[in-house]
C-alpha cells in the first residue's frame, strides 16, 4: 500500500530535494538530446535548487511539492504568463517543470501535482495552461494528454555550428 501524499507549497528547507530532482530533470533531457538540452554540471543540484527557490519568490510563479513519508517525492513549477506574440498565444498558465522521483513513480504523484498546479493557475485567473515536453519523453506525454492537454506546437532544432 502506498503512503499518503500531501501537496504543499515549497519551503526554503526543500531546496536540496528540489535541486536533486531538478538535476534528474536536466540529466534526463540531456540524455534525450545532448545538442538541444543543457549538460548537467557538478554543482547542478545547488544551482537548480537556488533557481527554483528564486522563481517561487515572485508573485506570478510557484513551486508545489509532493511530500511522502516526510520526503519530497516530486515537484511542479508553474506560473502565469501574459500574451506572447512570438508564440501567437494569449495569456496562460504555464507548467515549466514536473518531476517525480524515479523510485516513487507510477503512484499517481505526477497527476496529483498536475491537478494541484492547474487548480492554482485557474484560481489565479489563467484561462488555459500550456507546457512543452521533450519529443522522447513519452511517459510524461501520456500523463499530460490524460490530464487534458492537446498537442498544439512542435519545436524543431537545428545546430548552426556545423554539428
């Protein structure tokens, strides 16, 4: 039987766990396509943890964590964005990161985080939510589609340095 999961706003004492999970996100994406995604650095956990803490301090962005057995099992980073003429999109809530500890996946934690973030974005007035996902991240895509997201854009990348 799975332990209870509580979704809550991140706190400063979550920074190490957020950095560890954010580093996992960086490593996973770099593995998908090292030419497109940033490489993990030795101090990535500190950098990513500090990044998430700084982002959640603003009024339009937030980080929610899933706590299970006294540990951070995952997080979601989201926020409000205004109209974006480059993306041809009106105001929206944006989901930037969703990460669940690999040892705690397939327990519904990602769904709980997504539902909580979508509820918070709606409460803050977002008329829709958007997100991007790596082409090879099919597991995440299944979660997003089952959460009601539909495909609307395709990012394409070309290296300009001859690589």
